[in-house]
């Protein structure tokens, strides 16, 4: 089993999910992650609060989607060794729930795979894929054999989209993450839910502006780039879907926006769907990949 968690390249580079995990008291971190998290605390006093808000919303969303009757969850960027992992929350409500973890960091995916194996967790898998490569990621998810393509899925994009720059099209800096959601929405069965949590620019407001700037510089120097966005604009990410009226169980988040959307039959367009479809069609090999995934 030790061979499963050896990834030399990942050992020497801080990784955003593991830094986040250390802020939450997680145990599957490397020295480089712990050092960066401690430096982050020193320059940005709200770092732990931001992490707690993200995790609280994560728990509320998982409980909501499983209580809604969805038994297939795909958690992209869910990390490893964090308190309240998706499968534990889901199985408390429905022991038959199936959870697939997806991470672009090989070490993180291996750590989660080792945990699932060690604890003999049923109906769960951990795979390595990059959420930005939508069709490849979805094919990898389907290869686990845990997803019934005819039944609704809960796709969890929690705390990951703010790690992606958005300049896919020249006239709108949100097209990058909007394209990702649009493409995943096209792949999801009708009745599926897509959930998002995202850091907002409010995290750098007021007296925290200078600390937020220092924190961003610190993370950028370590190769971690975050792109908080205006909370007023984030609801448009659910434009290809029908927004769900849900409510967090905790106090309102100060630094994080959260939203859930449901896909109905034939739905996956939205205000910018045609423009994004044209952009995707210009991407080499995209149509072939989409056909292969859905064949």
C-alpha cells in the first residue's frame, strides 16, 4: 500500500488542496504544504475562516444533494484527508450512495485511493484527471463503472473554479469557467445537480485588502494561483441550469459564494451557450471526444 502514495514530484511542490487541508487540520499533507499554510496564516488572518466556510458549505451541499435523492456524486478537487469527506457525509444519509473523487494531483488521488482501500469503503473510487479537460475527465469517471448514465448525478465543483483563470474568450473574463460548466452540463443526465463554491473578491475587502494581496503574492510565488470573482456575477455560472433554492445550515458565508443548479431535459445553453459552442467547436478534437464519451 505504501507504493500507492509515492509521487516524488508532488512531494516537493505545495498543492492547493493540501494547503487547504492543513488549514482545516487535515493529516495528509507534506512539509511544503504545512510550511506554506503557516506562512499564509501569518500574512492573512482570515485564511482559516475562509477554509472553514468552504468546508461548511461543502458539507451542506453534499447533505442537500443526497437528501434530494441523488445517489451518484462526482467530487472534483475534493482533496484527501479532510474532515467530513464526501463519502462519509453521503453514506450517513444513503448507504448506497456512490462517490467518485477526481483530482489533478497524483499524490492526492493516491492518498484518497489508499484511504478508501484501507477503510474498505464501498461504492467509491478515486481517479486522476484535470477538470479543465472535461471530456477526458468524464470518460475517466465513467470507466470506474460506478456511474449509471441514465440516472442523475451530483457534480461537485467545490472550491476549485477559483483556481482557474478565465480568459478563454477576449470579451469576458469568466468564459473560462463558464465553458467548463457548460460542457459538463451537456454531459450530465437530466435531473442532475451541479454545485459550485467559489471565493469572492469580498475576501479582500476593507481592512483585509492588503493582507489578501500579500496572501495572493505568497501563493503565486509558490505556484498556486487563485482568482476570486465578484459575488454579484457568480450566479451567472449556473446560467445553463435552473438554479435551486436551497439554504446553508450555518451562518451566511462572508468570503465564499455557493450555488446549485439542476439540469432539465434538453437544457444546456444559457445566455452564452451559442458563443461557447462555437468556441468549443474550434477546439481541435472536441467533437470526436464528445462523441466517444457519449457513444
